[in-house]
C-alpha cells in the first residue's frame, strides 16, 4: 500500500485542476445575445438550395462486395 503513496500528489493536483477549470467554466454560460442566436437559427433553417455547399462525393468507387458463404475453400490445384 505504501508504494501507491507516490500517486497522492498527482491525484490531488488533478482534482484541484478539475475543480478550478469547472469553476471557471461556469461563468458566461447561459448568456447568449438574442440577435446572434436569431442569426444562427436563421442560418440553420435556411433552405438547402440556397446554401453553397459542394455535394458529397467519394474519391474512389465502392468495391464490389464478396459474397461469402461462410466456408473457407482453398483454390484447387491445376493438374499438369
């Protein structure tokens, strides 16, 4: 048990840092400018045809799916 005592300082430092960041992050939450919020909602609800986004595409075609039967079969040898 004594060997775990070296973890105590790092655990205390981590706990203090988490509490400090949590406390600092509380301020400013919930206060959103009404005009900014209205602009964000309007942009999100804008019809798709007005948005100028490129159509999603893929760099390479999808490979054909292998129809597996669930049975492993070795290729047959050619008779010579």
